[in-house]
């Protein structure tokens, strides 16, 4: 403990003697840090929230989403998708803006809420907003194309239900007409057939009602952004305050090192002549 205290006292004495070295190196380091922060390209971050679309009339047991949630995440993270977004934006993949887009694209999935928060950076607020919007727009276009096949199947099923229901109602009207003037035995048979037809019509109407309900916006909707894209109020990189603090601390540390080195050099320079004179005296010089 005492040796540590002596060491700190000695170090403090060295710093006092060579304070100009310490101050010079510290000021130079802080100046370099502040200059770099001033000339470094600032980055802004945009946040977009994506709601994955779905078709509510998907068969029971199947995922109603246009594309499975995990596959959407893989698509957004794929090199091909990102390159396509950059191409549509007119940004070269190997440019500074292109590399920043690919490196900064981050996803925050929330499968329970069916939401994906997407973050991306650019060298200006406008470009950050444009990059986030272009990413979502490309995903929306892909999902719109995928949903066309599912919606085509939905329309075909709807047409089949309508045709079957119209046919059942026609059969009911025919049976009702046949009841008029029918014999007792024939009337009993016709009533049974009429009851079966009515039950079938009710079932078809129930199916059609459920089908129509699942086509409402609560169950069937496209991929979209529930909220507008937001951009950070200030640049998110480089982080000025932390880097300023690091620069000041680094300046102090380097200043102490420089002061210690300067003091050690001065001491060795003073010892050198004395040693030289002693050597000459021993040799009779």
C-alpha cells in the first residue's frame, strides 16, 4: 500500500515538473478528437414499422399470412432483397451509402403483434427516410404479387359457394311447386326433400357468411406500415458525447505517459556525462 502511495506521489511530482508535456499532448489529443467529430459524416436513423398482410380465408390449420413471418425476416435480411432495394433507389451497392444501408439494416420482430420494426441509417435525414420507405415499398410489392394467387383461390371458392347456393335455392323452389296438387304419399316425400334442402341452404348461407366475414379488413389486409416513418431528431453516429469523453480521458492518459517519458529521458541525459567522466578517470584520461 505504501509503495503504491509513493508511486502515485512520484508520478504527481513528474507531472508537475513536466506539465507542459502533459498539457501539450492532452490538448493535441482533444483537438484531434474534436476535429474528427467535426469532419466525420454524420448518420441519421429511420424507423419503419411493418405489418405483414394476411388472407383470412386460408384453409383451417394454415398460416393466413401472405408470407410466413420467419420467411419475411429472412427475405428482408437477404443480400438479394437489399441489393434490389438499392437498385430501385439508384444507389450503388459498393458506394458509401450502399454499404451503410446494408450494414445498418436491423430488424426488431414482434410475431405476437404481427409487426416488424425496421431500422436503417443514411447520411442525411431525407435519405434515411427514403431508404426505410423504399425497403417497405419493395416488401409490399412482393407481398401484393404473392397474395394475388391466394385471392384468386378465394374468388373461385366464393363463386362456387354462390353457384351451389343458387342451385340449392332452385331445387327448393322446384320442390315447393311440386307440393302443390301432389298426393299424400308424394307430399310426404316432397316435405322430407324440402326439409333437407332447407337445411343445406342454411348451411351454405352460414358458410358464405363466415366467408364474407373473413374477407373483411379485420382478417384480410395487405402488408403495410401502420404508422409513418420516423427519423431521429439528431445524428445517431458518431456518438459525440461519448467520443468527447473518451478523447479527453485518452488525452489525459497520453499526457501522463508523455510527461513520464520526457522526465525519464531528461534524467538519463543528466546521468550520461557523469558516467563518462568516471570512465575517463579510471583510464587515466
